[in-house]
């Protein structure tokens, strides 16, 4: 097999009666693999709920809910400082992985993730409680958790997508077909694909912006159901991604998004896939990664037991959950800890040059923005000139999310030439690297003024 980072390891066969930890250790190469030799026998983990075993270069932890996963290096050190499996993070739900941009490393746990950022040689925490949203269903409806926080390497949500959920209505996939589901919080609709046939290369879905680096993706929607339920701001057939960012619609918390459709896997396989990701779950936003999330104000039942109210939590596979009515004073917008981010950032700097000899006047205004591949202004600034100038003009933007395929857009408003009072331009797309400054120069030229020759 191959580990993240490309190191190939031979698979070591495990005895038929091997424990999940022994089996995992064998698949990671055993004593010749990344973990090295065993440092003692397998033992009960904190509280006796799971199991653990130490090795020369890390440990493997197992629980019934999360499966067996390795933890090592600085991430292991930080996790143990936070209480390990008995702390707020709980058991690991992934091995250590490349971060979405390959600029660092990340391990995902039941209650959040730890990100190693090489530039600072430090570990960042992103807790599940750093993002609170509502369940994506109408109030009072019972929905069954098919998958949550992947428990095996055969799970469709394994690795980078460990925080994704699959839900069907009341344990009944055929009855899930055509059932409406709702927005989990207020947010602008970023992208809609709802014309694909079941089982096609592109899964039908809706992507909604909840906050920086946090996009809710509602997948496996019924063909055409978003368009049927929402009038397009740009007219019939115009999808949100084809509108200017400011014109894209906003769905409010609890508002119907679309209807559940066929996942295209097997006959009668209907469910709603819900996941919050670092970028919209669409090919144009690749690469992206799942983000820890907690749900608020819901009740859960397990194995037909009584309903138990949960103020905030992360449901497990096998739970039945239902959204509860909330106080009018409760927030509709997602609750986000702005000090915690799953993203990495870089900087861009360069010059703005006039292609046509334009002359910026006192009070002229430059608007400088970095636009994501899906059309969102992710950072920028406005510069008002205090002196006239023919340029070039320098700029620098810090804390730019390091998405691939960003572009720089610049516009000028003010006296420019005898026939024009504005100018604009945009750069080719570029791939920004974390913790680095990239030079992006741009040339702007006058736009045509309606009514002037």
C-alpha cells in the first residue's frame, strides 16, 4: 500500500483472529513500517471503551464507533496533552493525512481535528464546536444516520471526508425519495448542479457558504428539484454560479433546499449527503477537505430508545435524529469561532499598470480583490489616492486563502482619460502556496463608457 506522502510499504498478513489494531498495524507495514516496533501489548484505552497500542513512532487507537487509526509525531503529542481519547477530541477517525493543500498534515478525531502547520512548527486545533449549525431537515422529522465519522477504510467517508454525514428518512431509503430537506443555517448559495442523471460522473448537489473555509454541501438531490423550488435571480434556467457574487441568492436557516434523490449506487438507494468542506464540494474547488461540525438543538434516539435532547453534539451512525423548534432568539446564522480556521494562507503583491496611459486623479479609487475559482471575493482592499499619478501602483494583500485557481481583479473609479472614468483588469489564475508571498502584476485599461465614442 502507499501512505500519504508516497512511501510504499509492503502489506503484512495478519492472523485470522487478529484484533483491529493488529490488522491496522499489519496494513501499515508492521515493524518495518512507519510506526516501527511494538512497545508493549495492546491495552484498554481510557474508560475501557476502546483499545490502544504503542509503537516506536506512534500509536494505534481503536473504538467501536471510529475503527482503528494511527496517531504520531507532534499531532500525537498535542492530542495527548489535550487528554487523548478521554479529552474533547476523543478517538481518531482518520490516520494522519496531507492537509487539503498539501501544505501541512492533519489528523481527524471525533470532536475535531489537529493540523500541523510547518511554517510555525505548531499544531492548530479546529473543534467540532467551532461550527454550530442546525440539522438539514424540517422540524420534527426523524432522520436516520447511515454514516457519520468514518469507522473503516472501506467507508465512503474515510480519510479527508471523515466528517461527512449520510441521512435517510426514518430508516426508510425508498421513502426518502422526493422528501424535502432544508438549509442548516443562513448562507449564500455558491453553486447548484441538479441536471445530472443518477449515477453520473457528477453528483447533483447544492453548495452553500456558511463562513470562510466552511461550505455546506447537500448532495444526491433529485434531478431538477432545486430549480423547481427556487426562482432564479437571473431568470429561468440561470444557475447561481453564473451570476455575479452579489446577485447569488441566500437561503435562510430551515428553508427548503431541494428534494432527496437517487445516489446512483444501487436500486432504491436514496439519502441526503451533508458535509461541510473547506471549499464547495464541486470539481472547480478541488482540492477540498471535510471540516468538523456540530449540530445544535436536536433530539436523538438509538435502537428505538427514548428521545434525548441534545443542545449541541455530533450524532453517531445508527442514531435517529430530529430537529427541534427553537427560540425566536436563537441564531439562524451558523455559529462560527472566527479564531479557528481549517484554511492555510499566503500573500500576494505586485504592481498595477495602466495600459493606455490613463492618469489616476486625486480621490480616485482602486478596488483590489482576490476571487476564488467559484467566483467569491475572498479578500481585498479599497485604496483611495491622495495624489494624482500615472502609476505603476504597488499593492500587497495578506491572509489570502491558498486556494488553487484564484485570480486578481482590479478596478478603478475616478478621472482616468478624456473619454473614460473607470478602468479594470484581471490576472490569469494562479495557485497560491501557504505562508509564501507570490508576485501577481496586473495591467488595467479603460472600459467603454456607454454613449461615448
